[in-house]
């Protein structure tokens, strides 16, 4: 069947009160951006708590559904047939025909639910329910009505036209991308950080990302792995500005000057400082990490507190903070990052990990040992920032290199 439109349902946006219009407009904009990737011509109507994607030409159904399923803010996608306003007998026949085309075997239980916004229509919602239900039963005796637990919900909306649909394809939910500001994701090649980026994007945040490279201890394949992960997340978020930072000099200096059981904590603190500097420069409102309590030694409650203390002003979001590993893996498989994340290309954190890392660090002790770095660390910090290589990663994995002072990035 060729559907004439897709009715877009949202959930949380519906309780936004006076700001609801702004969220609806943001959602429509994200829908437009996704539909640009599809063959066909589409228009979007927003009316009475509903958004309709009208199909104005031939299109690929699976392609459209796939792209709409990536739009944060969409709770349900309903393939819809549109009919002109018609008499009750004509509506009964059309509804029965639609049911038969949607379900050729017809041996299903169903319930009819009508919304009548056109108050001049001769029947009210309950009467329309009864008439359509009667028509379906008369046409297909094998079908049965079940008002409590139906297999099929048959929806009819009577507006300036009549809309019929029975399928509700789940969307990702959340809030429209960009409605919550922008954040800087610390992206590694592991399982956790891409999921963390996806989760904050679902809450409406546009994301940039920072990756810490450590050549020659990490390879180009490790960088490519991170690019591939960013590319998968970009299916949902749009292009991601990925900042590739050479962290080798700082890591070796920390390794030389600081106790080895504190290596991970101190390296994480300098990563946070660099990421915050880049985030402020690119007008991000927060940092995002993939940390969860107790997953590794550097993610104990006390260790996270010590890491946080390195950040001057920006909030640090940890959307996975209470998730166990299986929870995170489930989401990574759902969004398509898992198979890439488990590829065996190590990042800089795993290369320089301590054999027996401290699990209950004291901030005063860590800061005292960071004093061992004061002779050269400021210069190294600036040199690391100067290596900032910006890769604009889209869902096709393309890479466009920009200098860190590029006005396109500064204005993001």
C-alpha cells in the first residue's frame, strides 16, 4: 500500500506549555533535515497537536521510516491514508477496504478509535467508532472486536480531511536535537562514550566531540575507529565536529613525573581541562563522558570527584552513571555502535593504564603530585591545543579537515 502521509506523534513535547510551539518547530526542522536524505518530495504540516509528513511524490517507504526513526522527539510514526471528507456510508466502505488491505488475513481482534476535530461532521467520535466497527465486521466476519486488549488499534481522525492508520512505529523519543543547547563529548573508541553521546543528544543537545590520540602508541586505525563511531552517532545527530588532540607528550610527562598508580586519574584530569578549553572556545554548554560508577578504578565515586575538580566552570554530564555494562551494551547494539566499539584498536587510556591504579584518591594528594609537572605542563598543554585537528564527520564517514581557528567552527 502507498501511504499518503506519516502522522508524527510526540510525547514529552506535548507538556511543554507555552514553549511547546518552539519544540514543535525544532522537531519539524529535524524531520526536514532527515527527509532531505530520502528520495521524493515531502511537505510538513503542523496542526492541533499533530505533525503530518505529506508524501508529494513517489518514495521508498523503508527509507523514509528509517530516517524518521532517527529523529529525537518522535514517539511514534504512523503511516496514514488520507481521504476527502465523505458521507458516513462512504467512510464505512473506505475504512473496511483499508482494514482489508492492511491485514489480508483479517482474523484479528480490533478496536476503533476516532478523533473528530471537524465538529460539523454529522456523527460524533463514539458514533463513528460504532459505524466503522460495524463495517469491518460486516466485511470480514473472521475479525473480532476487543475493546480491552485488541491486536489492532484502528485510528480515524476527522479534520479538514479524514486520516486512517493502524500502525504506530516506535520512534526514539526524547527532545528535538538542538533544543537543549550544545555539549562536548569526550569520545574514545570504547563502548560507553558513543552511547553517552547518543543519550544526551536524545535530550536535545547538539554534540561536538574531543578524541585524545597518542601516536605512535596508538595507530591510525584507532583514530579511524573513533571516526567510524562518530559517523554512526551522526546518523542521529547530524555532522559532528571531532577534535583530534595529540596527547602523547603530556602522557609521557605524567608517566615520568607522577606516581604510576595515579596515572589514569591525572591523565583524565588533563583531558577534562583540554576538553573544557575547546568546549568554551566552541560555545558548548557542558562536557559529556561515558563514565559509570565503579566500572573501572578511575570511576569510583571518589575518583570521579577528583576528576570533576579539574573542570573550572562547565557542568559534566554522565548519562551512564548508574548503568551496568549490560545496560550500556544493549543500547550500543540498538544504535549500531557495538560492533565497531569492540574492534581491537587501543586508545591512549588503555595504553598507559596503571597495573594497580588508586581507587580512593585524595584531591589534595593528586594536586600535590601534579605540582611535579609545573615546569613544563603549561607549554605542553598549549602545544596539545595547537595540534587540534578538526574533522567534520557525517553519517557517511566523510572527513573534512579544518584548522582550529576556522570561523565556521568558532561560530558553532
